[in-house]
C-alpha cells in the first residue's frame, strides 16, 4: 500500500498557509494535484483536477507555472 502521509502533510501545510494568507472570508475554488510516482518502472506524473474540464485544469497548471517562475526569480 502506498504511504499517503507525504501528500497529507503537503496538503495540510498548504491549507495552513491559505488560511493564514486569506482568512475565513474566502473559499477554496478548484484544486489540482500533481504527483510524481517513482517505482520499479521509472518515474510517472499523475495529475488530477477537481474540475475535469480540460481548460480548467490546464488553466490552473499554467497559473501555477507562473507562480513558481515568479518564486524562482526571488519575488
């Protein structure tokens, strides 16, 4: 069985950060998870979005890419 504790820890930390930044007056919209699975057959990437429409999931991924690139630049 896969150990789910790593995903649970990351999600819990994300929720704490969201609550600290936005408080109780906001709500969670769509959610997208990207997980690398490493096994005997190599590395695979799994993506799942709470909104299964492709344009919604791709939009979240593109926004995340911009956020990560901004963080890499020291912003």
